[in-house]
């Protein structure tokens, strides 16, 4: 991430993305880092992995993104037993409990962690009312900001934002760079709540320079979303080296 230090306000270090064994985010302690806290598989046996939040606080991590984890069957240890003893709402409540100075059963902590806690929402979820209901529950549980699933349909996102303005919390729109028309079609078919409009798919299919076209699409989306939400979070998925060009094209 050193190459992006000049551009970024914060970055996400994913905690067990797709339930594949990886180095934990605590090893990359930076105060501007968002820790991806899962409520799924926890090999250490503590509900929601809340002990990891205590460790993160000691290391200076203050920003936590709380969401439900992936199923163990999707990862490289499919035989592992998924826990899911907490959902994302209850994980938020646990973090707030830690901030109150006790653990989940009331034991007093030696020190009180403090976090800026975020959550996720899917503007393309169907029905959208379920997303709004869950969003409100997360806010009541302590969520101070939200990140969204990837946005490609600007019109639909605008309608969604008009419905969530009542909650008065910052929303960061999701940006995933399209690598190909095939990737777009795959997401339309397999990723819940993601819809890539056909004109964008055709633009990628006809592109002579797919990287350049992808950056153009991403920059256009960022500019379109700029007046609707409070920021964006970019998910480059292996194209981290393209992020500076994307930000330049979006004039950020």
C-alpha cells in the first residue's frame, strides 16, 4: 500500500476474505486502517472474534468495519465448522459493549477501546426495504458510517440515497473496476445486488484497451456519485496499481 499512501485516506485490510487463511489485519496496524471484522468462522473460539478487536485497539487501530463473514465452505478449509454465533448487528453491539469497558459477559476490561465503527448496505438488494430495515438496526447498534456494494446503476443508487438521507449517516459508494465484459456478466448473475447495465458491458466488450476503458468507467461513476454520497471506497481486486490513475481521472 506504500505506493498509494499519497492518495488514500484509509484502506481496508480484509479479515479472512472468502474464508481463505491469511495474515490477520492486526499485523498491519495503522491508525487509518479499516479492519474487516467478520462474524463467521472464528478458529479462536471467542464469539465474533471480539478479542481481536481488543488487540487491534492496543495496536492503535481505531476504525472497524463490521459485517457477517463468508461461509467456510467457500474457502480453503471447507471442512471447518462455521460459527455465526453473531450476526452483523450483534457484532456491532459487542463492539459497543467493549467500548463500555466490559466483555460480553460483564467482565471488566483493563482499559477501554475506542473505535469508529462502520457497517455495510446493499443499495441493489431486493427488496430494498429489507436493506433499509437492517441499516436502521445497524445504526441503533452503533454503526457510524456505511459502505455499499459495488455501484454501476447510478439512477438506482440515487433513488436509494434519497431514501436513506433520513438516517443522517455518511455513506461511501462502492467502486469495483471492471476487468472485462465477462466479469460484468458474472457479477450480474452471481453477486447479489450488483447490476452492471448493458451499455457498460458493451463498452468493455468493444474496448481496444480494457484497462483504459475500465478506468474511464470507474472515474465516470465516481464523478456521478460525488454529489449523492459522502465518499467512495474502491475495491480494485488485484488492480491496486491502477488506483492512482483512477483517482487522477476522477480528479480527486
